C-alpha cells in the first residue's frame, strides 16, 4: 500500500483540518458532522476507507508538481465533496429517517468544499465548468439508477455516482497548466472507480439484492445466464454461479484486466494504477479462496471438514 503509506502524514493534516472546520458548524450539526466524518477517516480503526476520494490529488501531483500545501487544499476540498454526496446518497438509499438534519449537514459539507475551491480557482476558471459537468454526471447516474443495466450497456454510468470526486485531480492539472491531460486522467479515474465498484458489489451483493439496488456482480451473472438484469434470478442462483460455476473468478479477471490497462496509459499515474490493481487483486484472491475451498471439499469430503474442525478447536 505504498500508494497510501507515502501520503499518510499528509492525510493526517488534511483530516485534522477537516475536523477543525466541522467543529465550527452550528450545534448539533457539528457533533453529527464529526461523527459522520469519523466513519470515513482512514486514520481511524474500523472506518470505511474511500482512499481514492482524498488521495487522488496526491497521485495526480506525481505528474503535476504542485506545492504540498496546494495539494492538501485540493484533498480537503474533496473530503467535503465526498461527505456531502455520500450523505445525500445515504438519504436516497435508506429512506426518510432524520432526513432534515442529514440534508442540512450535506449542504454544510458542500459549502466547505466551495469555500476551499473558490480560494484556488477564480470565477472564470474552467474548473467551474468541470464542476458542473461532474455534478451533472452524478445527477444523471443517480436519477437513472435501476432504469438500465449499466454494467452491460453503459459502464461510464457506474462511475458517474462518484464523478464529483474527480474535481481534485482535474484541479491539480488546471493549477499545473496541464489541462490537456484532463480527458485521459478523468477516463483513468473512471476506470479505477469501476474496478472499485465491482469489488464493493461483490461484498454487498446480498444487501443490494435484498434492497433492490443495482449491482455489477448481479449484472455479470445475469448476462452469463443470458437473461435481462435479474430476470427470474434469485439468491440461490447467485450462490450457485459463485460457488459452483466459478462466476467470481471470471468477474475478478474482468476487474483485473481493467486495472492493468491503467499501466498502459500516458500519462502514467502510478498511485492510481497501484490502487486499482490492489483492489482487483482482492477480488482475485477472494475467487481463488472459494475455488480452493471447493476443491478441498470435492477431494477430501468429510475428512476435510473434520480436519478443519480439529484445527479450529
């Protein structure tokens, strides 16, 4: 995890500043905001580590060459972007609940990101055109989720829900006067986000199936069975595909192929590439583990089960 360890000290400063600014929110949103931020702080145990959200500007800066303080500002802006849009996604996914407080908090996060970005980019900067573009991609993806099978028909729509986080990478290229690289770098970011979503969807497929949320693994298995997305397919069909017919191995191989193509891109972004390859490798290892367990059961049967029981007692 060199792509993370190398920037750990920088992230300590970024998240310390994020927490300081959140503490100034009006009560009780300051406490609520700090609790929500802690869920995604990579420096804390048991947090959800959305590494790409706040590490992207550091990775892009390997080619941009900006001053560290400027890169930290871009990362901080992306932390607030991440929190704002994830909180809105939570409201959409989980239903009403305390939606007033959550939406109010999302607006405060968004205001913080705008305050940071306004300090870096004047009103006439192309940055704000990209801001509208990425938020538009997010809105389109959210509004159409479930209406189409994006993994089969429009894979760019899958990464669309995370499009606003591309602002930090784009911002780094604008500040370093390398705008000509923006199309390639955003495509690479979208590709890495797709790999990440594929891994998340393996972990979450049961929950997504229960809630009726779109899922790349479910799409992959539906396509292999030559039916429309989840048409006539239930949990037992997914289990059979994964544990009997090695569907996860093929799914993981597709993710690995996507990740490794990043290494062929120009300009090279080693941190982003290593991150995506690492995510895909986690899928490959999960598939390999399932394959080994199945082989042990087929070859050892009852004796294998007894050996495992003795080994864990």
